[in-house]
C-alpha cells in the first residue's frame, strides 16, 4: 500500500507536518510505503479554468510542480492532506491543490481509478473548537468524493498555536499513531 502525505503548512516547525510524520511512520511500521511532500515552496499555479483538461483526457495544461503531484496521487492508494486551520478553513496552499484536481472532474477513467483510493485529512489549529471549522473540512473532503475517492476520516488537533506545540502533547501523538493505523486498514 502506498500512502501519499501532502503537507500544505508553510511553517518550518509545522504542527501539521509533525502530526503527519507520526501518522505516516506508524503506517510504515504496519507495512505501508509512505512519503510526505511539502507544497508551500513548490511552483503551483491556481487553476486557470480554461477547460483544457476537459478536451485532453483530464490532463492539465499548466506545466508546473503540480504535474508531479498528479502522478503521485494517481500512483498512491491513500492520500493524507495536511492543513493548518486558517480562519475556520483549510490553508490557501491546500485549496490551490484541491482546485487543480478539477482536471479530473467528470472524467470516467479517473473516477474509476480513484474509486479504490481513500482520502484522509489531518488538521491542526489554535483555540477554536473543532465545530467551527468542521463544515469547511467536510466541504473540502467532499471535493475528493466528487472526483471518485473514498472518504476517510479527519483528524483535528487543537491547542497548537505555537510552532512545534504538537510535539509536546503525548495525547495527540497517541491520536496521530492511532490514525496512522487506520490508514492501512
Ligand atoms: C492566517 C491564520 C489563521 C488562523 N486561523 C485560525 C482559526 O480560525 N482557528 C484556529 O483555531 N486557529 C487558527 N490559526 C492557528 C493555526 O491553525 C495553528 O497555529 C496551526 O497549528 C498551524 O499549523 P502549522 O504549525 O502546521 O502551520 C490561524 C493561524 C494563521 C496563521
């Protein structure tokens, strides 16, 4: 089983990335092949809505770093999108990726390919209660469902305003490990 982690936090000492590392290394111990890519510094343009993809078998016209991410998504069994919560929503970096997946929208071949793949989210945030951003996360994970992916769970870890705060929270590290086990089942 191949698991692709997509970390969209811009922080050096990112809480989301740390939580993803715990989850994916647990999945690795359970036998999965795992990789985490960090997208913040990559060259990824916003979707230009030119509908080139609709005339070209789901291929996007923009030749940037998203092309390698498309290949990795197509080649993975499980996708874990990691995002900090910004104003009760996903990061702009995460939205950039999701909008570029529009190239796959309404494409039967990709619908079929993705029907065997599952998508999970991991989020970290500051003080806001999880209910405040749950609707946004549901909307965004449902974008993957529209494309044909199976819907996995969302792990949200609060109280992580400061960079690296997650690493001091034994209970949250345990939750991330449990989440990692889920990824392979
Ligand atoms: C622009 C911005 C907006 C934020 N909005 C929220 C928010 O609405 N609710 C919340 O609980 N935390 C909010 N936070 C705090 C982050 O979600 C928190 O620091 C998170 O753990 C960052 O993840 P990272 O360390 O992986 O980058 C915000 C932080 C920033 C920079």
